[in-house]
C-alpha cells in the first residue's frame, strides 16, 4: 500500500480555474511518480487565512500521513519568517515532510 500524500495550494483571487486545476494535476502526477497515493488537495482562498492549513494538519494527524506537496513554499506564505514557521508547524504538529515538485 502506497503512503498518502496531501496537497496544499493558496489560490489567488484572480487565478483562473483551469490554472488551479493544472497545478493540482501536476501535484497528483508528482505524488504518483514518487510512489505516493494522492489523497486530496486543501485550498486556501482567503489571503492571510490559515483555515485550510489548519484542516490539513488535522487531517494529517487523523490519517497518520506524513507527506505534503505544494507547488512552492510561497503557497504557505511569501513572508520568509511566516513560511518557515508554517513548515515547522507541519513538521512538529503533524510529523510531516513538505515537498515541492522541484525538490527531487
């Protein structure tokens, strides 16, 4: 059985639906190529919100999953310190590893 991988995308208010769908397809392909079973994507729609991020952490704990993929760390935050804090929170609160397609 393949380990689960969850996706996370922060969606800009002006992002076209087909662009967001393409990003998710890329993350799904990445997960499959790396030997994971892609579970679902958590979408953050509101600028500054962490609601979907918090739901992601809860789901990682519930499913005992350890892997998250996102297009880039900028989807967490463009602010360097906040981004690092969010990665740390995924690592400490959910024991999760964050991957971006360019990592491998």
